[in-house]
C-alpha cells in the first residue's frame, strides 16, 4: 500500500508502474471485484480531498472579504466545479484524472488580506486566474513562460505564505490547550499509524467539538442548506497583481505541473491542454459564486491513479469518476460544513487547517532550499513573502516572487 499524506502538496512523482496504462479501456468488462475497488478508491479520494482542506478554503475566502454566506457559497461552487471537471475529464479521456481545488491558492488568499475594492475585487481576481489557466491550454507559449519561473522560488513563495497558517495550531494550543490539544494529539497519533487519515481525522474531531459549542447550537437550520450567492466581479489592477497572478502562479507551480508528474509516474500521459481548458473554464464559472480556483490534483491523484485505484491500470479512470460524483455529493453538504466551521470557537478550525498544511509547508521548504543554485533567491522570496509587506495594495506574495526572480537573474548574470 502506497503511503499518501494529504493535502495536495506537490511531492515528487512516484515510480512508474509497468506496464503503462493505455488511454482507452473497454467500459463493459470490469469484474465485480474491480468495481468494488473503483468505488472504494473513489470515495476515499473524495473524502480525503474535501475533509483535508475545506477549512483552508473557507479561511482564504473569508480573508479576502467574503461574508459567511459568500464563503459558504464559494465552498459549494468550487466543490461542484472540481466534481464536474473530474467526471468530465476522466470519462472523456478514460484516464484517472482527478481535479482538486487549489489548496495552496486558498492558503495564499488567507495571507493576502481584503482587497481595496473588497470581495467583488477578489472575485474578479478569481475570474482572471481562470482566464490565465485556460490561456495555458490555448497558448503554449504561456505555459513555457510559467515553466521559466524557477521551481524553488515558487516553493519559497508558497512556504512564506504557509508559515502564519501553520503557526495557528501552536498559538491555539498555548491559548486553549484543553480545546485544541486533543485535535493535535489525534493528528500526531494517526500521522504515525495511518498518515492518509491524520488530517481528515483531526479536522473531523475539530468539527465534532465545534458542533457541541454554543455558537453552532444557535445556528438557524436555514444556514445549513446549500445556497449559491452571486457576486458581480469588479476588475482592477490590484485584483490582477494581488490575487490573479499569484493565485495563477502558485496553482500552476504547486498543483498542475506536479499533478502531471504524478500521473506520469503511474504511466499516464495527462492531456494538459484539455485539462487546462476544463479547469480554467470551471474556475471562471465558479468564480462569481465565490470559487477561487480548480486544478489538476497532485497527491490525491495517486489515490485513483495508483494501485489503490484497481489492479488494472486501464480501468482506474472509473475510480476518478466515482471521486467526481463524491465531490458533487459533498458539495450539497458543504453549506452545513461551512456554517459549523464559521460558528466554531475561535482558533479551533484554524488550528486544524494549520495541521493540514504542515506537510505542504515541509515539502515547500524542501523544494525551496534543496537546490544549491537557488538558495539565495529562494531565501529572499521567502523573507519578503513572510514579511507581509504590501506596497500599492499589492500582496507580499507577489513582491516576494518578483524580488526572488530579480536576485536569481542578478546572480545568474554575475556567475557567468
């Protein structure tokens, strides 16, 4: 059994299987045992993908100005979008392609802060990010430009974004040890015994504790029903440089490109052009309802594409279809999940979300400071991003990446 630790944190691709899977498969000759494997793998993929990061998504949306109702709508919209995109791509390509929301992107939003134009401006940034994602599928040169950004710098930017979020469990335990302590203990024990379930179990316990709190018990039953809230986007320069561009870069570097590598490791050639068009269009459609971004899954992709997805690599696409259906079902319940999370005692859900991002932080730091040729530029990117400095309404993540690229180009020129 392959060890997998959620959420999607852009690990190195696993070793390729032999033989590689072909692009098509007969849709009618699967054994009943295989169907059971596909069903189980798909359900696990959906549950792990949703429960390991929904708190991060809610936190990111709230940080850029969403009201509780708008944040709940955003969670519903982005979950529906990734479910529909997964079903469409897996069904049409006969490949185990799974789509996820951008967890690193949500973490980025959590440190961006409310835009000058408020929530409508942030929504415009989501729309523009979707346009850029789709443009990668239409314009190959844009993909090449993204690949020119040194991966260590993208990792350093992401690591800088994640530091404050990953400190939340530490601060919460110090302030409310009896409330948050059990969540940390469950996470740590399962990280040793069953890594795949460590984060979902910790978040599940946090939600259970929240349900018993007075704030959640006082919720109106109407707040638990799914509802989409439309927001008219208000484009601005700040939306482009503070939301759209950093969200696009971190989604490409930390999700889409590693996602292609993960699928390749299992013998599948991802049709990147089709994936980018579908996920870009899905992002644009979900954005006015609060959805921030969807992308090719990385680690959760291994749950459907790897041996857990079935013994026959040609039929594992069915596990991805089941995962997509699971996301659609979870979307219906997302309003209740969001209402409970937002009404929970202060710090509880944020601490669980911070635990969910520890693995991502570790992977990002390793990717940023592992390669010797980029350490100085990565350090500058990390420090500027961590500083939280905002100039002209532009977030620190953008300036961090820009500063790192400047240092990288300067050092490359002087070393020639």
